[in-house]
């Protein structure tokens, strides 16, 4: 049996997917859901990264094959996605910490947008560096 609850006139199911349900919510809920999603993505990346590092133990040719693959445009795009996840998760985490200790509570939306603009500039610079190397 699936439990349901009503929020802002919307019927929401309780469960794992409600973790990311932002229908009818404000900016803070969107930021919180994306923070959760990027956190899960970063954990997944860490596991994949450790598995890839195990290729070092399988010989130089396997590692060289992976490096050749990692220089492909698809992998470089995934690097930019990773950088987005790191920037969003980190900068939004700073915002949450500042608001949590009482700094910027009244202006948390402005703080969010300032940090996201900084993140966007850093992301564009990083993407340029990733694709120009």
C-alpha cells in the first residue's frame, strides 16, 4: 500500500521518489532536491572512479586504452557534468551551512542566486579548459 499526503493542493506519494518531488514547491525545495541528486551522483562517480583506478593493476595497455577513451568528446562532456555536480553541491552546501548558522537567512534566495552565478562562471571556465586541453 502506497501512502499519500497532500501538500499545496497536490497529492504526493510517500516513498523514495518523494525525495525528489518538487511539484508546487519553492526555490529552496528545488535546490534541496538537486543537492540530493548531485550528492548521489558524486557518490556514484566515486565508486566508478575507484573501479577505473583498478585498471592500473591490470597492466599498462589496459590503462592506455582507458586514457584514449577518456579523451573522447563524450567523456569530456561527462567531465563537465561532473564539474557541474561538484560546483552545485559545494556552493549550495555553503549556502545551506551559512543559513543554518543564521547568516543570510532573510536573503537566502539572493545568496542562492549569487552562488549560482559564481558557479555558472566557474562551470563555463572549466568547460572551456576541459575542451581546450
